[in-house]
């Protein structure tokens, strides 16, 4: 037994990541670049191994949420363009230039601060302009009332020294829902601003609006670049995309049985005795809990797989452990492997199933898996690397 599989671990198939990236590339217009979103430690899968695999299979650039995530990529030798999707404080302009990282800009003041540092360093800095077309999060407002002022401000940014607008983008808030009219409205607002800027001679670089859902559902909106996120990891952003692109789920979550015991009738299991045995039951203890990202909300709803059999989670989920009813699992033993998420013996517990139990989305399920869960990377059926963040 390897040290990283003694308790619980997340197994990440690099072959699945590669296949997903290849299928995304096939679905994307040949002229459009692919900016792969690897924020939040590549949605919990581990940024470095994922980034390398994506680059080998068609990714052109990366998007992250904050500067520190960009620094992680740069410090590991990743030298392709990197865009920060969220806000970057103007005090960090020097780091942006030193690490050759592109910020998202949605104010003249931030662009001016970046220009000042670039001039001082005698370097050029690249940025992407963010337009708020209806997400109401960050970006220059683009509705009919605010678009003229937005265009004027972007022109002022374009005139600043030592700055290059490498791209301009927006985020579609309803692309993963049956809301085509709203998505089309956002796209039209975006294009109206872009077309006016281009008409006025402003170089705006690559235009990009497509997240995972839009890339699949609205190929006419792919423009100069696309930003796939969750589909890189084999998860659908919406039931609407199912059947429209072939994806392989990259992550499974496994754990070892630590104890099997026979419990008499009317005995409480876990905190609060919310679950009582009736009749007597075989209970197996599993060393994974809410500190690992296995939420208390799954208690009494989720199941785990043992040789293809579904075994229900019973009692409250603890910080580091939980229990399953293994009465129907003949000969289950200590150190046996159970599948918390993934496929086993022809059965499957998907991230979507766990998300349904929690009232959330599959994105959150994989992002919740904690850092004390080792990531074990496989390719061609063999382990190629194991990462334990604790040691």
C-alpha cells in the first residue's frame, strides 16, 4: 500500500483531461485560440499536472482568478499567456509586469497605474478589457445608456503609453440555462461596443465571450478566443450540453475502510444519534469527512461504492470520518477501497449526483475536495505522479 493511498485520495486521469481538451479543440473554430481556465487549483484537480496536459493537447493560454495563481504557473515554468479574470489591486502592477501576467481592467485608474509602472520600468504591459453586458459583477457597463461613456474610457486607456490591449471580453451569465434571448442580448451589447471601437481605430486584440456552455451551445459566438472551464475536467455545465460534446470525468475520490463492526438494533450512529440501527447492521467507518470537502449535507443522502454495490452513508458526517451501512456488503474488510465519487464495478456516483444531494453544482463538488486529500495522477492505467500537499 502506497503512503498516499492509506487514507483517502483523489485520482485524476490525465488521459481524460487530454481527451476533453482535444474534443474542445475539435469543437472550436480553427482560428480561435483556447484559453483554458485553471483557477482554483484547476477546479481542485491540481494546477501543474493539468496545465502541462492541457498545453500538450491544444491549449494556447490560461486564465486564473488572482495574481498568486498566475505566479504559481510562472514559477513552474509555464510561459504561455496568463490572464487574471478577477480584480487585481493597482499596488500589484509591478508584479504583473515582472511576471508577464495580464490583468482584467475595468477602470481607467487601474490602466493608468499599470501604464505608469510600465513606463518607469521601460517595459510594455498587456491587459484585457472587461465589459459588463449583464452579469452585473465586474466590467464597464455596456447598456445603451452607459456604452458611449465606456467607449470613451476605453479609448483613453488605449492611448496610454506602454500599454497593449491584448483582448476584450465579457461573461455570459445564463449561457448554461435555457435563456437564449438574454445570452444573445449580452452578445449583441458586447459586439456593439467592440464594433464601435474597431470602427474608431482602437486595437482591442482578441474578443472572447464563450465559457464552457456557450462554447458548446453557441459556436457562432466563439469569436477570436474561447474560455473553457468545467468541461476541461469532464463535467457538464448544464444538462443542455449533454450529448453535444464527449467528455470524460477526470476525478474520482476513494478511501479505505478503517473499521467494520456489527452494531445491535437501536444503537445510535455518529453525533446526535440522528441515525439509529433498525434492525442490527454492519457499519463500516470511512476516513473522510467535511474537513476533506465531504459535506455534512450528504448525510443520509449519499452512497459509496464497494465492488459496484451502493452502500448508504448513515449518521452525521464528522470532520475526518463518516460511516456507511455495509450490511449488504458480504465480506467487506478493513483496508478495502470504497469509491466516494467515480465509477466502480459498473456503477457510478458522479459529481452531479453529489451536487444534487447538496443542492449545489458539480463545480463546487470538485473544488471542495481539500488539500489534505492527496492527488494521484494516472495515465495509460499507471500512476505517473502523486502529490501530497501536507508533506
